[in-house]
């Protein structure tokens, strides 16, 4: 089976779970992910813990929720779609008129068939979400609003995988476990992350240490950063946030604060040679790049998406389901990530150790009959050599010469074999 | 009455006065301006005073001038339009034939109805200016050329307003008092300058010291600079030359020598968010930015115009009259200048003092229900915060985020009230 | 006669000679060139000498070569066109069938009338070149392949002209003497180089020392660099490689490794104001800029062509003959080089020594009547002065102001005469 299909299947497995900022759903999700990454470590941070300007909120538990009419018919039921309940809803058990009911009903008017995804994390209230069409069909009468939930002093959970390499310089990948049943945003990120971690663990040789962090968005990252700031600042050389990586419609990068970090350079390069892609500045941020790139945190993070969050209509609705993502979409994602990791692992400042162009002919790297129109392969080698002056890493040389990093890796290996290229990992 | 109308009225009051490099007209103009700025200080610099490579020229006085025909009919009369006499004309009283007369007559052939504005400051000669149509209508015959003027050892006058602020760092505004009866160039500049000075004096709090200089173009600025060079170099952080600021056709900036000073950055930013405008490089200079930006002087000056001098057909002719400028034109100008001064006064290097994004919700700056499509106001705040890393001043952040400075000022005030923003005026 | 005609005639004189990497043809070429430059010094480097990663190859001598058919008719004969023999062919004397013959015949299929130029410098083999049409016309039968050549321990020859100047800073020109009977590539380069050298020797005053190097491509340059590296690195401020400079179809520059050297700046500027031209990055290199710009060599070299090598169909075929180049083509080339040398000789960091704009009027450099629309000549002077702040050399000021260097030279001479401009050759 293809990598894309494998990742799709993991995403499908965690899709039904009702996740939120905290609680049972997050922990169930971690249990599934551990099947694919037994070194996934889960941490619990108690409610009330301070994290910079924030405080870890109460834990949310929900068991049952529905609206029923006077005939006892359930209009909506949490069991059918966990988006029907506003995230972090407080409990309710009340019969009300339609007018009163509607004060607690949320819809997405411009997408009348979709159930919107809505939360109220930091103010205690309750609410129900349904499609605009369903709302319009509601008749006057009495309705039973029922939510069996509770907010209590519990904990926030996050997970971490650390894969050691030859150096303690780290490549960081982050993603989310706080979204309920939506596929691209965000079953795709955790599924891709555990799969990529498995690939990296299988590498014969690893120069970098790789760290994967799985947590709830915003408060999860802030909590994680607050507990690991000094370590991250002194070790992470590039960070990539994975979100909405399962659809097959686009490739996107959301840049770091100034768009000039090693993470920007590397992922941009890989995307440029991989497929058409969309380039978003930090002004269009919206995910954990917000926290990692904050002033004083300054971790060089970009976000990698297929279709960027908030740019596709299915985003944050029930339409972001397992049909919206696909094995092909995941395959494109993992191909990019494989190339990225290979580029990173092979990256260095290369320096040719002979003066003037080396004689490629005596090394079998040059045609012995010289005639016009036959030099493309040779030009790739000599162009690479021309910029192996110690000022450029592999991604720089790729950008200068227009040769993809994976092809440069082949050339560089030949030159190293021929002992005419020195390597400085810096 | 609107600010624009008020400034228009001041311009109208000084319009009829016959100004030149020096002399009575300049002093009359200062008398009018003092009605609006009683702290306007007038300085006199004697003829013959050296100013760098230049020497203050003789003072020019003119009482009467006309051309009359044999019947005693005055063809042109200085009393009707002071552009009829070439600036700095020497006296003449002679009857001549048409041929001889025409040697002393200047017209603008491509604008046959306009009287051109012509001067001969640095070579003694006399001349008359008239419309090309009038010149063509002249019949052969005898004409009386009469100019009652004199050039004598007098002085050159310039004026200065200094409005102290909390620091001795200065914002400099300059403009001209050497043009005779032309409205945009240059009754508009002095009228706007005294009005702006009055606004600044009315501010409750002023961080910067503001300096306004009113003088004749070129020799006036050179004289002023020669007497104040060290002070200017050590105090002025941004200088704005005001010229042709009364029409309602365009907005223009003429950049400094390299276009990279604080003056360029600030005025460009304000114009960019105010209205469409024209951007001219220093190669299209023509006003006092020439002197202030000269090598070794290096005062960071840009010129602010509505329509740029020499770019509108009415320029330097009798068509640049009080109909060419308008209250609406002046209103646009003063709006830009108010925004500029407010931007300067509020400018600083801001630094957010919490790590990761602050929790805006608990400060009432964030909606408590999270749903897609509602974040624009929040994004403005968090975008501002993202670049409050101590590297950017307010204008930089505006340029990066695309949010006008006046809106950033509101945000920054809220964050300071919430004690999460530190201010470094540097 | 025009310069262009003179250079054309020199090129025509060396056109018939059979040149290669080494051997008699190269030395005959030097004998001709010495008629125009008696200070041309020829150096011989023995076969087997090491030059960085390379070794000077055996010398090649060829006396006669042909293919004849059974009737004794010569199908091709080296005497008619020296391109008929693959460069560095080993000797052969054999009767073969058509099938066997064709294994040693090279053509250019997409240009059926052209004899291609083909070499096998670094692998010993023999071969014949003919037009595709001629090859198609060959009938089955027996053919006599005959090449009377030898490869032996001899030497590689290169030539050098050094013209001393006031300083030991050097301007380097390089070109090739290894191509057989092709006109643009490369009788044009050596002919132009000796002619330019003669012009430079005739200058009354020379600030720079000028060095001209004539050698075989690649191995010649590598050999030359290996023997002169330290001198070149410490003396050469700009280097220009001349190749394909005799046609009249285009002007081209091939940039240095990063396109940012003094050689790039100067030649780009001259071309920009001379005529439309093509700009090629170092990725489209192909001539000796490859060696001089190699990492660790780092001589600031660009290549100047009319039509760039490998970009015109006649390139490396018998169609690149004396009809492809022209006196007009050479005239354009030498005009560019004259302007370049004059620009270099007059180049300096200029600094105006008065503050504010100088009073041009008292020096006769300004019209005494001031009226609109007459300032272009003055604006050129004051624009030049504005950027004479010690930060820009003549080429920088030309680039900033849009005024060609030759016109700036006239202005700068006037200002120096007026003692208001200081010169820093740095």
C-alpha cells in the first residue's frame, strides 16, 4: 500500500473521536497514535498551571448531548456528529420554546448544509451547532436542550516524540490534537506526523535530532513552549507546523515572522521544485506559527499545509470529512516531507578543494568528444561546483542554480567519492 | 469653517504681494503671517554676506513699471499683475521701436494666454513678461519702457518659528516667501506652514521640537543652512519641505538623495494610506530638498506637494492663481500633515512584554465565541503585537502589516493601558 | 579605414590557420598577431606540466588528412577546410567499407550543410567531420581514411601583453587562440585584443596597468592561472574575456559568479547606455570566466560577446566564417571597449568640496535667465554633484542618475577645472 493510503487510514481511525482542548478525546487519540509510534510520550499539565500570559483551563468531559422535540424525536444528537455541540459547553437540561432554543443554536448561514465547528473555551456557556437548513426547518414548539458535560480541575495533555541524531541540533514538527471530527483540520496532521516519525526512525543515519509535538492549538503550544523555551531556543534549527495536510488541492507555506529563517528557506525550496504552491506571509498566519514565532520566543517555524486553513470552504465545518482528504493528498504531503528531511540530512556548506574547474573527464564525469548541445548534465555538475565556495548550503545552491536538492545530493555524493569536495556542517 | 478654507484665506491674503528674493514684498508677507503666528521671528542678512559658495545678493525694490504706446495707453502695468516685470529687473526709462522692445519681452509660447514668471537674479538686466497673444497683437510703433526699480545694499529676510517639545530632537518644515503672485507656488506653502504651526502649538503634549523656516528659495536656504548647519545636523530627525500644497489634483513626494531617510519613510507611509500619490526620486528634485540633501549637509528632507512643481501646466505662470488652489486642496494637505505629526509624536520602538501571544480574551480584546470569519479586528491587534519585537517603529509596523499608523496608535494605546507593551523612544 | 575594418582584416589574416589546443597553428597565429603587437610575449609550457587538477596534454601536429574513394577522388580534404578533421585526431591510414568509415564520421544533423567543429582532446581517437548532406551522398564502397598527424611531448603556447600604467592595479583582457577556421569564435577575440592593446598603448596617460592574455581555452587559462594566481589575485581589479565579438547581431555580457563585481558593474553600465544587449547569468557561462571565477581563484571576470557563444546557429560549425562577422560588428565591439577603458581610466570616488549646491552661474555653467523648461543640462550637472558624496564612483553615479559615463566625464572635468571637485582614486 502507498504511504498516502497508510496515512489516510491512520487519519480515518482518529476521525470519529470527539477531541477538544483537553479531556478524554485527546487521550483516546494518543492511544491510537501510540500504535504507530510507541515512543510517543504523553504529558499532563494540571488545570490552573500558568503558561506565560495564560492559564491551563479546566478539563472538559462530555457524555451525551441532544435536542429533542415534544414527540421525543432527537433533532440533533452528539452521537451522530460531535460538531453538534459547541466545544466546552457547560451542562444544560431544560425544556424551552423555539425562540429560547435559537439563542443557543449556531449555524453557518453561507453554507446552509454544513454544521459549523464552534467553541467557547474561555467563557462558560453552552450551545448547539446545526446546519442552517435544519434550523430553518424547526417549527415553533417546546424543545429539550440536553448536555451532559462537566468542566473540572483536570489536566491538559500533550504528546512528544524525540528521535535522537548525531548532533543535538533539532528539527521540530508540531501538529494538533484538539479538533473534533474534521479530517483535514485536524486528523491529517497527527496521522502524517506519526508516519513521518516512523520514516525518520528508519533512517540508517541521522544527523539531526527530530522532535514531534502533538498538542491542542494555542494553549497547548503556549504551555509546551513555556515548559521548554530555553531548550527549544538553543536547539531547534528549523520547525515545521503540519496542519491541513490531507487534501489534494494545493500546497501552501505560511512563512515565519520575517520569512527569512532556515525553515522558510528549506520548505520553500522543496515546494518550488515539487509542484505549484501558494505562498502566504506571516500576516496570514493562524496556527501555531503564531506562538513559536512570537517576539522573544523566536523559534524559526513555518506552517506547511496542502490547502491553507481558512482558505477552503469546508474549513471548520462538517464538510471537512474523510472525503475531503485522500490517499493522493497525503502522498503529496509525505513526498514533500521525505524530500525535506533528505535535504536537511544532506545539507552542509560544501567546498570544492581544487582550484579552477576540476578535470571531470579523467573521473568519467565528462563526455570525451566535445561537441555543441550535449552539456546539460555536465553543466549541472560544474554549476554545483561553481557555487561550492563555502558560502552556500545545499538549499542556497539549489536556489542559485535552479537544480532541485535531490539532484544536487547525487552530484555531491559523486564529488565526495572523488575526494574533490569538502563538507562543512558548520 | 474648515481648516482648508482657513488656510485658503491666508494664502489669498498674501497672494497680491510682489515678492522676490529680497525686499519689501517679503517683509510685507511676514507681517501678514505674524497675524497667524506671533512667534514668527524675522532675520535680516546683509547683502554681501557669504553663504558657502554663494553671496547674499543686493536687495531689489520696485515701485512702478509699465509699457505704454504713443497714445499713452499702458500695454502692461505692474500694478495689474506683478509677473509683468522680470524679477530683479534693473531700472529703465526709454522710448524704443517695437523691434527693440521685443528684445526685452518674455512670453511662454506654448501657453499663449499665460504671463510667464521669469527672473534674472544673478545677472543685471531688465525685462517684461506678457502673454504670447498680447505680444502678437503689438503693432509697429514707438513704446515707452518704464521700470522704477533699484538694486541696493540691503538685506535678505527669512523667518523662523521654533516650538519646543520634551526633547530637543527636531522636526523641520520649510517653505518659500520669494514667489510673487502665484498661488500654489508659493502662497500655499507659507499659509499651510503657519496653520500647521498653530495646530502643533495647541497639542497638549509634544515630544519633538518643531522648527518652521520661511525664506527665499535656494539662496535663502543656503543662507539659513550656512548659519545653522551644526545645529540642524545634530537635531533634525526629519525635514519636510512644503511647496505647491494648495491644489486638489494629486499628492506627491520628492524623495531625499537616497530615498531612505526617516523623512522618506514617514511621509511615504502616511501618503500610502491616505490617497493615491506620485512618487518622485531625487532626480526630479527642484526645491529646497536640493540644499538640505546636499553632500555634507545631509539633512533628511523630502518635499511634500499636491501637484509637484514643474509637473502642472499652470506652474510658473499667471495661471497659477487663487482659482488653481482650493479649500479642498488645502484640506487634503493639512489632513496629511496632521496624520504625519500624530504619527511622529506617537512613534517609538514598541516591545510586547509577554512571551507568546497575550491572552486578549481576558482583557476584553477578543470575541469569546470562536468561529471562522470573525477575526479581522483581532488579527490587526495580533499582527501589531507580532512585530512589536523592538526592531520596528510604528511606521515600520504599518508598512509590514498594512495597517495605517492612526489605527495602530489606537491599538498601541489599548495595549499600553493593559500594561503589556513597553515603549522605547530610543 | 575604420577601426572595425582594421580589426576585420586582422581576423581575416588568422582565419585560415589550423589552430588547436597546442601546436604549429597556435604559433603561426602568434606570429601574425605580433605584427600588430610587437610586445606580445609567447610562453611555452611543456607537456606533462601539472596545472591544478589538470596536466598539459601532448602537442598535436597535423600535416595532411583526407578521405578518398576507390577512384582516388578526395571526398573531403583537410586542405580545403581544417574543420574536416576532429581536433587532436590520432593518425590513421586504412581502406575501409562505408559502414566502418561512418563510425568515424561526425555531422551536425540539424544543420545539414554545416561541417561541425569537433574535438577529442582528452581521449585518443581519430575522426572526420563533414556536412550531413555530404554524408548522405556517400555510396557503398571502399574508402581510404588518411590522417598524417602525431601527438607528442611538446608544449602548450600562450601569449601575453602587459602595458604598464601609473599604478600596478590591473585590468585584464583574455581571449583564445585554440579554435581553427571559425571567425567569430575565435578569430574575432585575438584580432580585437591586439587592436585594443594598441589603442591603450597610445593613450597619453594610463592609470591602470593592462594585461592581455591569449591562450587555448580551459587548459590554457588553467595553466595561465596556475602560474600567475597570486599576482592576479593581488592586482586584477576587473577582467574581461573577449569571445565572439565580430558579428553584428547582439551585444552580450556573461556575468561573474555572483554578478556583483567591478567587472560586472562597469561593462553592464557601458552596454546599458550603448545599445540593447543580452544579460546572461553565470549559469550560462561557457568560456574562460569559468576558470577565473572558480572558487578560490575569484578573479572578477565577465565575458563580453556580441552574439553569445552557443546562442547562434553558426556557432562551432563551418558557417561561422568571415561572412558571419563584419567590420560593422567589430566597430560596435571596439566602441564599447573604448568607452569601457575611458570609463575605467576616469573612474574615481568624486567628492564635491563646497556645501549646498555650488553657484554654477558665476562659473558660466548656468543660464542667467531662470524660466521653466530649460534645465536639462543644468540638472545633469547638479545631479552629478548631488551624488558626489564620496560614496559613489563614476559608474555608480551613472547608474543612479541615468547619465552615461562619457557625459559624466565631461561634467567632472569642468568641475575639476573649477576646483570644486575632489578626486579619490581609493
